[in-house]
C-alpha cells in the first residue's frame, strides 16, 4: 500500500464520525500523490502526512447564555488550532446549527493550505459554534458572543491565534467578541480580524473574499484568451462572499443572474440588483422573498436550483457540498466554461472530477476564496504598524495576491505534469511551503 493510502486509511479510522474532514483530507492527499510518490521514503520517515492531518490541538467548550425570556441556553464552542508552521493560527469562526467538530476540522485543515497560498505568514485554524444567530435579538447575540469569548480568550492572542468572521459571524459579532476580549485580557490588540473601521479594521476586508474571487477568475479567463465582459454568471448564496462577488463581477462587465439562501433562490433576468440585495440581507436580515417582491424581473423559487440556469461561469458562494454531481452535469450540458469556488468545499469530489474531466476550468476554494484571509493578514499588518491603509492600497495588494495565487497554482500543476488541474496545483503549492517550514523546525 502506498504511503498516501496508508495515511488515508489511518485518518478514516481515527476520524470515522467526521465525514467532511475525511472528504477534505481525501481530496488533498489524492492530489498530492505525485509530490509524495516522488520522494515517498523521505515523507514517510518524517511522518509528514500524519503530522499535517493531526491538529496541533482542539478545544471544545460549553457556551451558556441567557435568552430574552430569561431562559438559560447552552451551545457548544470549538477552536481547532491545526498548524502554525508558517505563522500564528488564522481562520474564521462559524456560527451555524450544523457546526460540529468534524466541520471545524475540515475547515481548519483546508485553511493551512489556503493561508500558505496567500504568501503571507499565517498558519491554519478554525472555530465556531452550533449557535444559530437567525432570529436572535442584538442583546441575545451579544450575550452569546460574550460567553463564547470568555472561554475562547484563554487560547488566542495577536501572535498566537487570530480568528475572523465566517458564516454567521459578521461585523456585529466580531465587535461584541472584541469588546469582551479587551475586557478580560485588558489589552487592545489585533486579536480578531474583520473589525469595524473605528477600532482597527481594514478597509476592503468586507469586500475582500468576493472581490478576490473575481480577481482570480478574471486572471484565469484572461490566460485562456477570454474576458469577463458580457459573460453570464450564476452565483449561489446571498451572504458576504456572494454579495461582493456579484458586485465585482458586474463591475467587470458580467451579468450575474442568480443568488440563493438556505430556503430558496432567485433568478433575475435583468441581473441581480446588488443595492437591493444588500438592503434585504445586510440591513433587514430578511429572506429572499423580499428581494423578489421588490423587483419585477426576479423570480423566487423554493429549495435549491441555481445550477440549472444557463451560464458561462458558476461561482458557488454559500456553503459546503452545495454543488453535486447532477448539478455539475447540468452546468456542463449548459456550456459552462468555468467554476471558481467562493465558499469552502461547495463542490463534492465526484462533481469536481466531472467538471475537470469535461474541460471546465475549475479552481477550488483554497485558492479562489483566499482573498478574505489574505486581507485579514493585511489587517494584522496594519494593526502591528498601528496604521490604516487606504481602500485603494488594500485593494491593489489584494489584486496582486490573487493574480499571484493563480500563477502559482498554474505553475505547480505544470511542474507535476497536471496542466490545468488547479485543485492539485493549489494543494501542491500550499503544501510545499508548509512542509519546508515544518522540516526546518524539527519534530514538533
Ligand atoms: P454568510 O453567513 O454571510 O452567508 C452564507 C450564505 O450561504 C447565506 O446566503 C446563507 O443563507 C447560505 N447558506 C448557509 N448555509 C447554507 C446551507 N446549509 N444551505 C444553503 N445555503 C446556506 O457567510 P459567508 O458569505 O461569509 O460565507 C460563505 C462561504 O464562504 C462559506 O463556505 C465560508 O466558509 C466561505 N468563506 C468566507 C469567507 C469570508 O471572508 N466571509 C472567506 C473564505 C471563505 P441563509 O442566510 O439563509 O443562512
């Protein structure tokens, strides 16, 4: 049995109840086969794959808080510090009822390679809770965030572990958590990113993941002799990533015709009205039915269905495992040329393979959505310098990072004879840097 297969067996045995983690490890290790097999004995002797698939440490804790009726509620909190070979742990906090240890581990594992790809000094981590922010009052959100941070504050710090936002954690939640950290530790430091602009946040951080996704997509198109101008784009999600991906795609001359949330989706033949979508989702925190009610060109449909709309480019920006094999078949049948992932692991392994086998240019989330964490790292730099850069300065750095990521993953795939396999390219490029650092630091 090859070393990769041995470790895959071990990971499956040790983490049997964590399907998403197994899925992420399987995807990464399979694509690293050419790298590992070129020097198998060396990797095995140093137990590189066992070390990189085992988190440095993981915390699970009780989060008690009081709701508006005076009832005590209890949620479960998580922080997984996966690998800090190239910098402090860095990765978001997800607040969603589906959160469990396996989901946080899959996200933390992916984060190692994504953060490495940004070329900035940040390690991999992730956290969150099964708390559901939907329908909660601001006071309830604050009570939860304060209780969550009371425990989390023991394990994080500006040079140790710097969490950020993710699903369910936006500027409001980061603000409440930052306030509680400051109260408990008595220091004003860049311990979280995604902060408000008046207390250490970075301009362009809000837009960064969606904008970065489009900067990379545009470079990919350009390198294939195409442009964004006049292209029809299908986007899923209606949160932070989806909104700013839609905005940037439209600024580049494309037409985005869909968005979705966890209950339904919109087809808007005139192109999504971003200002209206922001009003519905960011201000009113309402359902997409309100978007349809305010826009005559929009149709609202219950359930899932954005991938059935004919498009040139598809950008999944909602959540994991939302683009399935049958969706991939529909996209190919409709002539879709390019899929770039704004969300983390939205495409299942069989759907990814189908898209790649059918000539679709496919870039996974590790590379395509790295603009968010890259800009978080730029926020850390600004906090360390105690300076704030202009929007244009941060945006220019983000563009540069995303264009470099595209060329790095393209080159890495070519070096191993897998031209056009950007998934393998991303895993290889991210892996090589982390492994070099791990080896230099000895057995740890
Ligand atoms: P938000 O919470 O802002 O938005 C998430 C969107 O996805 C919402 O429209 C939500 O709908 C929808 N959604 C969530 N869960 C499900 C589900 N189970 N089924 C269908 N739809 C769902 O999150 P973000 O936009 O920040 O994150 C989206 C994705 O991008 C995630 O995978 C995240 O990990 C990834 N990501 C985010 C980064 C960032 O900077 N924000 C950085 C890199 C990756 P509803 O409102 O109904 O819940």
